[in-house]
């Protein structure tokens, strides 16, 4: 029986690529899933776990014969991977990715392919955990979660439909927006919170000479800083790739933090309470929406 995708090649069988492979296997929509990465032991593990059917260490060999290639490597590796697969990728092969910033992926594709490939469908699943690697992957990661596709001008409609259908089979809710809009929104909702969590934990760790701070850290600290356990290299890549939007958000946040600092300097309780109350209302509203 004909499948949605005959051969899906996933370069980067980690948390994100591995979870998609697991979900698509359960949905039985791929003829074969081929994995590729640098570490053979990890790829062998992926085969043993039933995440992929087979693997190739050579990227060009891995994409040969694929009707869809998914790039699920860190953003800093995208351009090198595209360069390796460019000579081997089929003319009609759909190329998609899961990178957490989209402008840099589009720039990489332009630089490598000379012109924008019509079959390129940039994507970003809004799902993840602070863990990495194929062993951390699970089939339900995308259930009910959003996947943002950022279709390109003159991009192939059929390629877009197939990528959207793939994510829906993995349980995701697919939405579309422009590359620029994606990078602006994600800088606010994801990249800035990661920068702040890393910066806070780093500040506290460097001043915590006696171990007092972490010894008495409670639920609030854990909630606020969980994402500082995320892979540092991956978030370095993401924040640097989207640095213009991250800088813009840091500037806006710094202004608000300055205003709050002034309120503390002048013991302006009214201003402090206003800020905290506004935030609580916004967070409660957000929690309600998330629970629906
Ligand atoms: P991960 O678990 O560390 O997986 C990354 C995979 O890429 C690994 O299998 C790694 O295998 C492979 N890889 C790394 N460098 C490579 C290179 N130079 N060439 C070929 N393969 C390489 O990371 P992840 O969380 O799945 O993230 C992958 C992508 O998803 C990133 O672009 C990230 O921005 C995006 N994303 C992440 C999240 C999240 O919350 N984690 C959410 C949405 C999107 P080897 O080491 O064996 O090469």
C-alpha cells in the first residue's frame, strides 16, 4: 500500500527527530525511516529501540532515495549538513527541518543551494523537554502540541501539504506563519526565557560560595529554572541564530526591569504590586488557556 512517505531520512536522531520517528512508526505512514548522525553507537541504539529502520553515517548516502529529508540537528550544524547532502538530494525530495529559529535556516539554504529550493518547508515543533538524545525521545511528544511551518514564497504547495500531513499524523496541530513573525514571537516566548533562566542560575551559582542558595532552593526556584538544564550548546546555537530578535526582547525587558528596580529604590509599593498583579493575571489567564 502506498504510504505518505516512502523513505524518510532523519539527520539527527535525538529528542526531536527520534520522537517524530517514533510517532510516525506508530501511525504507519512511512515505508522506511533512515537515520543519520555522527555517533554510530547512538544510531545502533535507535535501531534497537525501533525508532529507525536503518542508518547511514554518511549524510549523502543517508538521503539517497529519500522522498523526504528532515534536518533535526542543532542550528549551528544546519549549513554543514545542507552542504553535505546538496549533491545527493533528489530533485523532488522534500526538505524540512525542526530548527528553533527559522531565519537562519532559510539563510543557510540560500547560501548552500544558491537559490531557495522550492521543496524546502521550514518547520518548528513547539514541543520538547530539557533532555537530549534518542533515549529521551517518546512517541507522544507532539500530541496536541503546535508545529509552526513557515512556508516560503514560491514554495511547492504539495511539499507543504505533505509536511503538514506528516506532523498531523504525529498528533500535532499545524499552524503557518512567516519566517520573520516566527522568529519575533519565539524570541519572546522561548528564547528570552531561556536566556533569563541561564543568566539567573549562573549569577546565583557564582555568588553561592557557601552553597546556601541552592541548599534552600524550593519549588519556585525549580519551576523558574528548569529550562536552565537544557542543552547549553543547543541554546547557544538558537539564541545566536536569532540574536537580533533576542537583543530586541532583551532591550524591552531591560527597560521593564529598570522600572522595577526604580520602584524598589524608591520603595514604590504601588508600582511593585501593580507589576506583580498584572503578571499574575496574565499567567492565570495563560494557565487556563493551556488547560483547555
Ligand atoms: P538532540 O537530542 O541533541 O539531537 C540532536 C541530534 O543531532 C543528535 O542525534 C546528534 O547526533 C545530531 N547531530 C548533532 N550535531 C550534528 C552534526 N554536526 N551532524 C549530524 N548530526 C548531528 O537535540 P534536539 O533537542 O533533538 O534538537 C534538535 C533540533 O531541534 C535543534 O535544531 C533544535 O533547535 C530543535 N528543537 C529542539 C527543541 C527542544 O526542546 N529540544 C524543541 C524544538 C526544536 P550525533 O551527536 O550522533 O551526531
